[in-house]
C-alpha cells in the first residue's frame, strides 16, 4: 500500500468531490528483519462490537485471521513471492477454483474465474496484491487484502450469479504496480470486465480521538477523528460502482466513498495503487483501504505483523466487500455514470 497525502478534488457541477492521496510513493527500502513469530490477533478493548448479520454470505473471522497468520513473512524476494503463490493457489484449489499463473517479465500474477449464468452480463473482478516491501511481513499491507479475496473465493464458488466472478492476485505492486499493469495489457482480461474491486490494506482501525489523520487542505469536514471507516476510492465515470458500497447495516464499519474526476489527472497521487491501471483502460475500478499511514504507525515497517490487525474491523471490511461483490454479481445494470 502506498503512502497517502490526500488532496482535495474539484467541484463538478454542484457536487464537491473529495479526493485522497495515493498511496504510492516508491517503497522505502528497509533492512530485512529476522523471521517474526506468528502471534494471535488482539482486539482493543475499546473497539465497537459487531452484531451478527443475517446475510448467508458471512465472512469467517477465523479463516481471515488464519490467512494473515499463514502469510506472516516478508514477501519481497522471488523465492518469498513464489512461496506466497503456492499458498494462494493451494487455497484456491481447495475452494474449487482452477488458478492460472500468468507470467510477465519480472513477476507472476494469479488469475481465476467462475462463469456467471448470463453470458452477456460481463464480469466483476476482486483483487489484491500479494507482495511486500523489503523488511516488512505486511500483515495489513497486504495479507489482509489477499485474505479477503480468498474468502470471496470460498463463499462464491458455488453461488450462481448473473455476472462472472474473476479473482486476481497481483505481483510487484510495491515495485510500481508492475503486476496490475501487466494484467490490463492482456485484452482477454478486459473485454468482458464491468468493474474491479481492488483491496490494499483493509485490517487496521483506531478508536482514539485524533488517531485518524487528514491533510489541512481538505475543504470539508472530515467524517471522523477516529480511524473507524473503510475508504473506497473510485472514478466519477463509474459512480454506480462506488454507490454499490453504500451500507445500511449498523454492525459494519462506516464507508467513506471518494469519487475522483478526470481519472486522477488533477490528483496524481490518487493513482498510486492497483486500481489505477484499470482507470486508464477505461474500466471502472475502486480501491478499498483503511487509509494506510494516515491511520496505522506500522505502514511499511517490520511491525506490520498479525497482532496489530483489528479483528472486528477486518471482518467488517471483508463483509462490506462480500456484500458489494454479491450486489454487483447479481445485477446486469451498467456501472457507467449517466451522461450529464
């Protein structure tokens, strides 16, 4: 996950659109740390408690946590990334998927899909990067994103939906979005794609007043002085994709949707994660994130370990992604914004 500097966006008509900074600064080169022992996740005593949802597609906290624990190692070198791919593909096969390894010049993406019932309805992609910066085991960045994609794979494999569900795990996001850039260069991935949900850090929250940071230049009141929400960044050309994230369930974390105009040309820092290559291919894509260094002190650090993840928030973020994925898969409506 790249560093956020959040910037204000522009006024489109009568709508003030707020933007955040991308998260992509060149990765900091940290010394390689010794192997970090797996530790149980610990929930702060002051975090809000969740209620059990009635939805049949329930995110399993136990399974989400297990994935993060199993990925508790640096995923930077070629060997480490290969071990990560072995774990991901093994899990996908266990859930009934047939993953494909897609090699490009410097790395390997993982791709899988489950056909929908309507061949004309197109596809929805759910994806996350699996690599880390040097020196960090990347529990939040981005084992949490990988875990949620795997949970989507478990829940949706046998569920009939109109649209096709596609899954991707990108390599080398931390090296400059190399995996996602290679992915969108393959026309077969884009020809039927209606929208993409990209996750980059979805497991950290803080509940003390003032723990969520905002740049002073944002000309609107921040939604909270606590880091208790999931931010979802999308382009204004595909507002129905952003609208699908609106939640009405009180047991889930709040969702802050941020529409970005002109494909981020006025706010280039909003282009610094794996959603950006999709925007420049004309495909609607959103980035779901916990806002990285604006909230967590463990960003790109050796301390980004499983015990720092907040389980209730992590599970709630996963449920938001699952709910939205179901909504998008079952509809055949266009995700393009209406013409002005």
